[in-house]
């Protein structure tokens, strides 16, 4: 019996060591993925900064070109007026006319000379006018090119902002996964120590019962770490949903009116929403992209990234949710202002009495406080 107990402990110890190795490897792989995402975020943020600088330069050049075109227009108008005056003078027979200037010559040679002078002046003025018009056309083309380059840069900046938001979500998911794996690793290490201790206890056991008891302790430790390892391998979305479900079940034990758990991964939703508050995205009526959001456009955009299709208006989104009191709102739930078909505003609740929303004209996507502007009710998806 004692040999059987020793064998049993050896098997349990081996299982604990194996699980510990798997947990350590998984954690290392996740950390590697997390480091890679962080590096991409840093690189993207650098590109975002460079893109903003490039756009600023293009817009500055465009403004300068517009000013140059305006100046040329004035010069062309003045030159054209001067040539018109000269033409009128050439047709008049007064003391100040160019014809009189030529006619008053003292000799044929002087008349020819004066004629050449007048022709040279007119030709020079005409050439200057032609050059100015050509310069204006070149500047107009340059302005068109700058405008096209600025629009292209704006699109690139939008794409970079989208990439940064997506990477923020990946980072959040990986951090949640790593936290789960770190917990599994800690349990595996504890199981390893328990198995080692049990092996020593078996070796020193004075009776078969003591040996079996130590073996059972090692088996329980190995079983617990195997369970935690399996949980760590689950998708982080499922893990978050499971945790929320457990919380809802716990609440249901104390009150039958408790609402069902949210069907979305609140940590990912909040990570993306938070990243959008750092981009200075303006409020735009009917907006639903990174170039501008209104309140329902923001919530539709964020939740859409996590497989939750929302309607386009705040009232319609309210109809898609399970209505709950604001006091029962959990992070990731929606907050609404108004009643029934008169719902006029929606926000994403982040917890602690705060929410993220696209407020109104002249403002950007940002945080708000329930104490500052209280919603009418909350809705759970």
C-alpha cells in the first residue's frame, strides 16, 4: 500500500509540473503578443503624430498659396488697368498721348526711337501680364495639388486613428488573458509545492493512511491547477461573460428583479471608447466615423466592433436594451436621456458615476458625470 501511495504522489507531482510548464509557456506567449501589440501602438502613435504634423504643413502651404494667388490677382488687375490706360492714351490726340509723344519728335530718327520706346513699354507690360497670368495658373495647380495631398493625409490620419483604436482593444484583451494565465501559473506553482511536500510526507510517512492522505492532497492540488489552466485557455470574451453571469447569479439570489448579464465584453468596449476620448473627435450631427460622431453614432460605432449591431438613433437603441435603473447600471451598459420615443441622448457607462459620450456641437467625444448631467434610465444589451 505504501508503494501504491508513492506511485500516486509521483503521478500527481508530474501532472502539477506539466501544468506548470504549460501555464508558464502560455503566459510567456501572451506576454510576447502583448509586447508586440504595445510596440505596434507606440509605432502607430508616432505615425499619428507625424501625420498630424504633415497635415498641418500642407494646410499651412495651402493657406500661403491662397495668399499668393490673391496678391497675383491684384497685380494682374492693376497691370490690366495700366495697359488699358495706355491703349486709351494711344487713341487720343492730346498732349499726353503716346501718339503726341512720337509726333513731337524733332527728327525722323528721334521719331523712330520714340516709337521703339513706346512699343517696348507696351510689349514689356503685355509680357509682364502674361507672366503673371501664367504664375497664377501654376499657383492654382499647386493649390489643387496641396488640397488633394491634404485630403489624402486626412484619410491616412483616420486610418491610423482606427488602427490605434483597434490595437487598444487587442491590448485590453491580451492583458485580460495574461491576468488569467498569471493566476493559473500561480496556482500551478502552488500545486507543485504541494506535490513536492506530499512526496516528502509519503516518504516520511509511518503508516499507509498517512501516505494515502498526502497522495490525496497532491491529487487535489493537481486537479485545481488543471481546472485553472483550462479556464486560462478560454477566450477572454467568454471569461468576461462568465464573470458577469456569476455576478448576475449572485445578485439574483438576493433579488428576483436583477437584470440579466450584458451580452458584450465590457472591458473591450470601454477600452475602445476610452481611446476615442483621446483623439479630439468632434461632434457631428449624424456622424458615425472617426471624422465625427453624434451620440448614437458613437455607441453604434463602438459596439459594432464587438459584434453588437445597434440602431441609428438613441430612441431606437433604447428599444433594443433591457431597461434598468441607473443605480443598477454596470460598466458597458448604455445610459439614456428622455422617455419612450422622446429619448434624445445616449452614452456608454464606464462605472464610478462616469460615462463616455459625444455631447453636442462644438465639443468632442469625452467623459461625463452622472452627477453633472443625470440620465433618465439605463439599458443593458
